[in-house]
C-alpha cells in the first residue's frame, strides 16, 4: 500500500491551512497605522506611517534641546531627546501597534496605534 | 509459592502481554523524549504516538486507547509528574487525540493512512492542551499568540511520526 494516501494530503493541507490562519489571525494584526506624539499627555501630532516625516518639538527640557521624532513607512522612532538617560532614543525603531517610547524628562511619548486601536498597554 | 485455595491466580492473556509490551515501548519513547531539551514547553516530537499508531493499525482502537492511557499514567509516574500540571495536559491531549482517532476509524485505511491520522491526532492533542492551559494554567489570551508555533510543530512532528510509523509497519508485516 502506498505510504501517502489521498486522505493524508487532505489532512496535511487542512493542517497547513489551520497553521497559516492562526498565524495570520494572531500575528497579522500588529501592523500599526499611525504614530501619536504626546506632550504632557495631550496629543500634539498624529503622523500616518505611510510616508517619511521628521518633526522636532520642545518638551519640558526645551532649554537643553529639542526632541526629534522620525517616521518612516511602517515604523517610527525618537531620533533625539535632551533627556539625561536617553532611554526613549535607545529604544530605536518602534514597529508594532501598541508599542511606546517615553521620554519622561521631556514629558513626551511616542506611541504606534493600529487600525483598530490595538492594546492599551504592552507588557514584556 | 504453590497456588493454594486462598491464592487468586490471574493469568495474563496474550492480549494483556501484547498491550504491556506496546505500553512499555510507548513509555520508553516518552521518557527518551523527556530528555530532549525543548525550546518551548509543549513543542515535543511525541515519539510515543508512533507506537500508538502502530497499535491502532494492527489491533484497533481499543488496544490503542489502552496503550495510550497506560503510557500517560505510567510514564508520568516514572517521570515524577503524576498529578502535576504536565500530567493533566498529557492526559487531555491523549484523550482528545484518541477521540479523533476513534472517529477517523470510520474512514478506511487505504484512503487515510498513518500520516494523515498522525497529523490529525497531533492537532487534536495540542489543541486540547492549549484550551486546557488557557482555562487553567495561563488564563490570558496571550497564550494563543503561540498557537501558530504549536500548530506548525504539530504538523511537522505529525507528518514525521506518521512516516516513521508507516515505515515500521511495512518492515514488520
């Protein structure tokens, strides 16, 4: 008897389909649509993640320099900040909906938002 | 000791001995597998299922169910996992895949071979384990983020175990 029989192909195909469908459902919706920039909790800029943008704004440490936010298709980052520890800059490019970079000394945050609002927080 | 009137002699039947032999092979397979490091709890080759598939093909579903249940209970005793969370996960996985294998017995073997049955059982196994883990151990939907990894592993190891079982059956019959 043949080792691989017609029903086997059917089951394997169903398994592939189930794996692909769960992968798409679980991992596919992380694509962010918008970058929100907040200063003192208020949204000061909303940048679509389709083009390239670069904005500079004065945060709470304005006297020491500006905070620079860069947006490229599908990702955004804080390119520069006058804060002493540079946590938000070192976080690098944000690519997933819901991820946040916070420059606490400057009172500035950058958050990526998905098409359906995504999550309130992301915990690691 | 000489048998007396007060001694109850239970003579194991040929089927009992056969089941014990298969169960021993399945337990050995799961103990060997316990020694293989896994990157993620839940991703395992499921080598014991090769034995279950062979029993299913040669002796039918009832014998396969016996071997599978004996494998889970005795295997967990030997691994020190009896009544630990892993025991219940193994149990629900084994029972669910047995149910699926039982339902698939209605499909003739010349149409659906060991590979298809192995893949179906692997998906039933991990699916039930995921649900139990979600309800009981990790009550958060974040667990399902790993579902594609588990399903991919079920597909891969299901196919591999099915191929091994098919080859072993060809050799010995």
